[in-house]
């Protein structure tokens, strides 16, 4: 008997009809002789609705009470799906994160899973029942409810698959796999039948929201067999696997767009050792993740220090920089929240030169100005004005022939 973790995202459980469809799908998997552990997201739009409710009371909802509020979305869907399963004659038991005991650190709104107590889940599965677990939530050592960051149900699913040594972790969503780019931006985008953990990690961290980045990190670390599939149609989806298992490597596997980016800049800081850490230290202390960093030195001995953060952290980052600007004798603090990050990703980049120049040339032909650049072995990212978002994705997708059958993996 195989143990399969099946995670269904918000759209898949968007209304009562869809919840019943998901229940039928799970019932079929049980009838095939599998033991099924389900992880659910909140019904689509629910987490946003709860957040905007909080915003009607406080301008920047964060912290403990935000997590108490946001975690309710998933509690609704697990109860409804368990009822739908019972209706089909499939015994099911729902569990919140704290009922399972998905232990996290105490960083509200972006907590990290530290440990999972699988005792109750195992007992439920051994009893021949389906365990239905609320995604996106956990509990800290003091018993406070925490959430794992937007898209966090993917991470719950993979972490549970690792903890219970499941045979496969299936992520059911509203697209039938991982595509060369977001199929909502480029309809000609192609489904990848396989992609490496490393590429998927880059794609997730660069904006392909089909999988949360921490989910891919867990899958790669614990070698969880991870597959992305559609809950609306049958198919084999996309398998996320190791590089050795992939027969033919494409030069570029995907193009990503991250709209959740903002740029901040400390202008005219005296150029002396320790400047970078004096700027980034207080930012890190506020649990803000910094992405791209550029430092330019001018002839007058001053330096401009620019970096990007997620758009949700923009106001807080500007506030922190303004607070430290005077002590650092900086001339000015500036910011721009209307920027996006475009990236190309592919393990094939390791063995091919000239990809960056091809990328920059294609963008310049469309008069797209590049504001920042960063590269790693398997990706090149640039920051551009957000008005070029879709155009930029289409230009890069076409430049690297991603819709053509020639590059099929
Ligand atoms: P769920 O609610 O099921 O977790 P998400 O909305 O989080 O679903 O993720 C699925 C969405 O990710 C798709 O609808 C698609 O628009 C988007 N997406 C972005 N990039 C990609 C990609 N490269 N491949 C597939 N989907 C992508
Ligand atoms: N409901 C949460 C969100 O909307 C978690 C998830 O769907 O994965 O971000
Ligand atoms: Mg998601």
C-alpha cells in the first residue's frame, strides 16, 4: 500500500462543488488501494479576504493576531472536505496545524517548520481513515498559532510527506503542471514533464508561484518525489526530480516574473568598511529578506547602496533606512515599488556561454531598460520597470524558443 500526500490549492476547493469533486478524486485514490493524507489551502480568495478585513482595522497587519485570523481559512476547508468524504463513505478526520503538532519557530507570518509529530496522523492512516490537514499553519513552542507565508500549504504538504516518508507528494492546482513560464502571461508556454529540484528552486524563488520555495527546499533536502498536477483534469503533470534522472537538458527551462519586488536605495553614504552591514543589519533584525544588492562607488568617496525587498516589506524597510540614515551620514533614502524582477533559469546555462548577452540584446530591441542584474550558475535575473512585466516575459520566452517543440524535455 502506497502512502500519498495530496495537496489541493485554493481554486481546487473554491466552492462546495469543487470540494465534492476533490472528495471524489480522493475516494478514487483510496479505492486504488492507497493510503491518503490530504493537505488543504483555504478556499480561493479567503486568505485575501481575511487580510483585507484586517487592513480595515490596522494599516499593516502583522504578528500574532494576523496569524490567528489567517489560519481560520484552512480550518473551514478541512472541515468541509472531511464532511464531503464522509458523505462518500470514506472515513476522514480533519486536523489543524496545532492538533497535528506542526511545530514552527515563533516568527509570525513567515514561520518555519522545525518538527512534525506524526503520531496522530499515523494512527489515523493505520485506522484506514483519510487524514485531512490544514496547510499553511503551525504552532510555536509556546502554543501560539503561526502561519508559513503565502502559498505555505505547499510546504506543509512536502514537510508531511518527508516526515511520514510518503511514496509521493502530489500538488493539485489549477494548471496541469509546471510550465516554461506562467501560462496566464504566455498562452504558448509549454508544460515541462520533468524539472530538476535546483531549477524548480530558482523558479519558485524568482516568482513562479506554482510552488512555494520552502516546499521545494524540503523536497530537495529529503528527496521527496514531488509532482504538480491539475485537480480539474487527468494527466501526468510535472515531476520534480534530480538532474541525473533527466535525459535531455534544455538550455533554458523557464522564464519567471516576480511582481512582489520593491527597490530601496541609500544614496551618498561615506564609503568605508562596515557600511553594508550597518545598513543590512537592522533590516535583517526586522526579519526582512533582502534580495538583489548593488553598491556603486562614486569618485567623491561616497557610495550608493541599492537593494530589493518584497513589496510587503517596502514601507517597513524605508522606515528603517530613514531611521539609520542620519547616523550613517547618508545624503538621501529613496525607493521605488513599481519594479519587477524577470529571470531566466536553466541547468543548461552551466555549459553555455553568451546567454546573458542574448538576454540583454533581446530586451534592448524592445527598449526595455535594465535597472539591476544578478546572476548565479543557473539563472540570470534583472530588475525592470513594472510596465515591461508581460512584454519582458514574452520577449525572453520567445528569444529562447521555449514554446517550440525543439526544446522539449
Ligand atoms: P494554488 O492555489 O493551487 O496553490 P497558485 O495560484 O498558488 O495555486 O499557483 C498556481 C498558479 O501559478 C497558476 O495558476 C499559474 O498562473 C501560476 N504560475 C506562475 N508561474 C508558473 C509556471 N511556470 N508554471 C505553472 N504555473 C505558474
Ligand atoms: N491560504 C494561504 C494563501 O493563500 C496558503 C496557501 O494557499 O498555500 O497563501
Ligand atoms: Mg499556491
